[in-house]
C-alpha cells in the first residue's frame, strides 16, 4: 500500500478486515516493523479517537510518532498555488509538506470540509497537496469528503458482531443543530457498497448524498421502514450536499430511540463518536445492550494498525 486516502487504496477489504482481526489478537507481532521510522500526525481539526488510536497503532508497530496541531503549534498553511501570501497563512504547503516529509516516513493528515465551497471540498485540496509535495505516504485521518480509517473500523466491527452471513446495515441521518460534514456518511457508503450485505440509507428529503458515494445503496425517507429487521443501525448527522453545508431540519423525530431500535432484528447501534446525547440518540439506546459504540471506537486501533503495517511493508 502506498497511500491510504480512500477505499480505492484498499482493493481487498475482506483481507484487510481479517488481518486487522488477527492484529487485534496479537498486537505486538510486528513490533519491529516500524523500528527507526517515524509517522507525523497532522491535525487541522480536533480529534480524540483518531489521534489516540493512530498513535497507539503506530506504537504497536514500533513506529515513533510526532503530533502537530497545524496552525496552532505551527504556522498557518497556504494551500493554493500562485497566491500572494499577504494574508494570515505564513507558510506554503509546498515547503511545509516537503520539509515534514524529510522528518517523517509517513504523514497522516486530518483536514475537514469548509462546508462553504463544495467544489473545493470535493476536490480534496489539502490531501492532494500533501500527496503532491510530501514525498512520503499519506494517510487520511478524515478529509473533506472521507474518513476511511473510520469506515475500515466499522467493517471490522460489523464482521465481529454480525450473526448472519449477509446482515442488513442501515445508515440513518440523525438530527443536529450544527452543520456537519458528509465525510463519515460518504465513506461509510463507499465501504458498505463493497461488502456482501444489504445496505439501506435513510434521511429526510434534502439530505441526499453525492451520487458518487451513495452508489447503489437503497434509499428511503422512512426511518421506520429502514429499521425494520436491521442488524446494524449506524447513526450520523450530515449537512446538505445539494444545498451545500446547510442544516435543512433539526427534526427531533429522527432521533434514535429505543422504540425505533425495537423495530430491528435486535440490531446493534453504531456511531463514530463523538455523539450528542438526547440530540441524535437517547441515553437509553446509547447506554443499552444494543449499543456497540465503544467497541467500535476500540477497533480504530486495528484499522489504523493494519493500514500502517501495509504501508511500512511497502517502504
Ligand atoms: N470518530 C472520530 O474520528 O473521532 P475523533 O473525531 O474524536 O477522532
């Protein structure tokens, strides 16, 4: 594996999932693989799980880690080419990425969507610039349109908890008062569409995801219909793609309740976290026996570790 920016860098998801599950059983089996090598973790945005799980995964492989909050610990970065740099950004990504590539063998980057300029967000400017200038493998720690390490952890979690060969997996929009990116939902669709399962997406009208990500997923505007017989319910809020970045509704009727979970096939409740309690999902569901959100977050270590292992093997 050279870079890990999307599902397109993971041609064999099943093998990746099985290898991740094997690493979960023997976390230190490859603790010499990263010896004398360093990964740099660059955060343009906050993180709990991604930051700590990726560091833990790197440490399990013997990698040194450097972590930097871009623009807080470092200079603000200019990403556009040919600009007169008389604004707030003191350094261009051209030099910054190239310099960091001299210090690190792998660079991992988190850079969220602006939610103001769809064309620019969907062009993945930050990831593409790092890929162009760093000269080392780049790992996506959540970009404007994707969160592939999360999606791989979700695949691992579904594999662990499924009770039938071809489970029904539902991605449901859930209400939120802030404008949130489409990245987790987009990425989840991309990965689920490549797995052997029944995949249904449900959301209020106006929250249609980009067709390139939605693929052949079934779509319904009836949450109850989607939940019927579901083996997994994956809740996430996202802002509108077509009316880009807008919050079109905060309808509390879309919140995940136990009454709705009772429509499922004793389905497991998943969320990438962080989650706003009693906004997206009730305490009863989150604290109940069907919730596997903590186990899901725990699997972020194994998704990161298998990806870093594959990259290290290619260096
Ligand atoms: N799910 C996830 O990416 O969590 P963080 O934003 O805390 O990293």
